[in-house]
């Protein structure tokens, strides 16, 4: 397998998010590592994914699981070395798989030498790498993101005898992007990893780079201008590489991060995610239709990145307060399941470990516009541990088999970075890769088919989306159209059978069932007339 030469490869790709610490431990120290990911590359090839996103790899005091970087030019010791990453990239490329990595641009760890030197000496060039103030009065219109733990975006520093600005934990001081030296540093850091062979970056927390009085300090023009300069640097020197924006914003605001196709290649679609869960629980597609109606067209070379879950809480920032309350009641009945404005649970437990509902959620995600991303462990239906601190409960070790530590590591169980999920029905005895590979009915083999069916079909990446609004609201019914092809996608969101009887004049000829891989048994007469089982989905291909 070689890498696809398509410049727009990311528009067609299925992505997979790898929490390296949780994935596979190659040297028995209880932590997953880069060599472990390399050893498991066949797993990704079998699953059919095109690009891995590796969560932060840099040295870090781990106050925010690596999103607090203390050295941008190195790899955390437990993960291995820069050379290990080079090997992983080369081996992945040899299998046709690309790799992007997290880049935390907004802040550093307070242990980063820039902060350590800067706070101690106002005359050092590093003092001005951060945002200092004598009062906490500045930028009062900026919201607090980690609501459960913080009451201010300012913290007092005893060494500098001043306050410093931080949008996340106090151990993560924000960089001062008004300083040209900081902007240059970030470009140099990108260059270092791109020269190593990385295929791009998932750029963390990009809305918050600049601060301006009287604004909410998000999505500022200065931020966009700087991000465009990074894109131009990449385009000139590494035209195959991509930038994926983590901007937890409304689609109309994320649009600005695509700009005219000259800022980010991709952006996460945050508000779609809670609405997939909402529509399933309500057995009604309205919230999905609403959010897709709010999603503006994006420049041709750009793409949404869509997801069901990730390593953070299922964020409810992009819903109304009433909807949030309802989501908490429905999906997080135990207060321990709640965190900040979200829910710290994994996909399978959220969907009652119901195999058909989990399949439906993934199938819906893969049929909607955007390039989907799978969070490691969700493809086998892993559970969570709400007793662990912060978001750690959704970051437990990957369950490979039923051997010691679920086959994740041969270390003493006490030395694991986090305990393996131990309770039924999510313990390794019930959920593990090895058994699922041998079970034709497993979620993992379903995921492999899902990835395969979507692969190489530009209609899923480029096709227009049209809702079949006359269809009964319990069915998320839409078409994707591209050239003279159309796929009718029907998703029964409800736990009861549902009937459809609607005209579909734009289709003609014989329908082909993409899942059953055969022609639809009844000749098509211009009307879509059928019945769907509870939580059933159907993808029917027509010529138009
Ligand atoms: C977003 C990341 O996904 C999250 O895990 C992290 O805590 C914040 N950014 C701060 O870097």
C-alpha cells in the first residue's frame, strides 16, 4: 500500500484518534508508547482507516494529560523518542496510513522553560511570551472554560508578582501571540515535526490565541490572520500536510477558520455530535436537521471532521441550557457522569450498550457530510470508569484480549497508568479486540465493513445532502448526491418499526442496497415504500 497521491486525501479519509498512553505498551512499563502503536499498525490496516491522530506526545508534567507541554521539540520519555515517531510515521506510510499529531498552540505548561525564565526575569525575552497583568480586571468578557475547577482566567504568580492569563488550568499559561517571537516559535515547531514526516496537526484550542479588551477573546481577526500565515507556510513547504482546527464553535463561526480555503483544511463539527445523541433519545430527527441546516457550505478544498466521542467530556457547550439539562438527565443521571458543561462517558455506555443503537450511531455519522473520526476503543464498544478523576474515565487501557491487563501491557497491574475496566459488561471478558476479530457479529467487524463501504466513494465526501422532509420524523432520511449517483440514507431512530411511503422522483432504475450488496428486491416505481426495523439503517444507491 502506498499513500494516496490525492491532494485532497483528507476529504475522503476515515480518521482514527489514538491515545498513545492507552493504546499498547511495548516495554512493560505500564504506559502505552509509540513503539506500541507501530506494533499495532496491522490493526489499523485491517480496520481500513486512512489517518491516525496521535494525542500529545511532548514532554509534560501531565497536569492536563499532555495538553500542558514543557518541550515542543521532544517526545515524552514514556512514549519513546523522536526516532520512534519517525519509525512509526515511515511504517504507517508504507501501509498507506497518514499520521497527524496534536499541536497545542494556545498555551504551554507552567514548567516550560519559557515560563520559568520569563516569570523570574522581566528583562528576559521570555517574559513577554506570556500575558501578564497587575490586575484581574482585564478581559472580563472572556468566559471560563473549565467551569468545575476555575473561577478566573487569571492566576497570581508569586515569582513574577503579577497575574498571568490562562484559558485552561492555571498550570497552562497562555502564550502571548502579540509577540512576533511567539508566532515565529510556533512556525519553527511545526517545521521540526513536518521535517520528520508528520502529515499535519490537530491544532488545539485555536480560538483563544489573541486577547482584545471588550471582546470575548475568541475567534479574533488577529487570530485568523496568524493562522493563515501558518497555512501559507505549510502550503509552500509541505503541500501534502493538513491543519485540523479544534474550535468548539458554531458552524458559522468555524467557517471563518476555513476562510477562503486558505486557513484550515479541516475543522471539527462540534454541535452535530450532541444532536446525534439527542435525536436517538428523542426518536426524532429534528435536531439533526436543524444543525445541518445551520451548517453553511464550506470552500471546496475544506472538510468537516465529524465524531461521536473523543478523549474529552461529551461537550454540551453548543446546545441551549434547556437541552443541556435534558441531555444530563437522559445521559448522565449520576452526577459523577457530569463534568464542566458535558458528560464524561464513552459511546457504548451512553447508548445502553445496545449493539444496534451503536451501529446506527456510527452509520449515521459515516453517511453525513464530513470525514468521520473514531475514538480508540469505541470501535470495540469499550466502557468507562466514572470513578477516575477528570476525563480519565474515558481514557483507560485498550482491551486487546483477556490476558493480563487486557493484553495492553505485561507490567504489574499496579504500575498501569490507569486501571483496566474491570466490571461487566465492559471488562475484557466481554469486550476485547481478539474475540471481536473472530466473531462475525462483533462491533469491530461491523466497523471494518462500515469503513470499507464508505471508502473510495466520493459521494460521501463531496455529495450534496438533502433531507427527505416528508418522511416520518422518527426516521433520519436524507439523500447524498454526486454526479449521476444518489444514495438514499434511512435511519430509524426509534425502538419501534417505522414505515416510509414517499415519492422519490429524482431516482430511477434499480436500487442497490450497499449493506446487503445486492439489488433491492422490488423494482423501483418512483415511490420509496418500505418498513424499517427498530434502529435499522439502509443505504440505497440509485442512478439519477
Ligand atoms: C482541548 C483538548 O481536547 C483538551 O483535552 C484539553 O484539556 C484542552 N484543549 C486544553 O488544551
